[in-house]
C-alpha cells in the first residue's frame, strides 16, 4: 500500500468552487489543495488546544485574533 486512501466526500457547490479556485490559483491539484487545508486546520487546532492565540496583523497595523469553536 502506498499510504494513500481514496475518499469520496459530498461538499456544497460553493465549497467545491473555493477548493477549485485555490487549487488553480496555486497550481495544485484539488487533492493537494484539500490536503493543505486539512493540514492547516490540524495545526490551528493543536495550537489553540495548547493555549496559543492566532493573531493576524492587518495592513493598518491593527491585530485581529482568530476565534474558532
């Protein structure tokens, strides 16, 4: 086995279009784009669970905190 498992998912049309746009915009396949999104979510979940705050600095210098549930 090569470490890959085929998965079939049902997504809303808007989510599929966002996935496709991200993939095309970055030169990825849709599979790679989805893999990266899942990896980012796993990273954020781990950091937040560990007590970290995720902050974004806006162009005007103001900071915004990412709040998730």
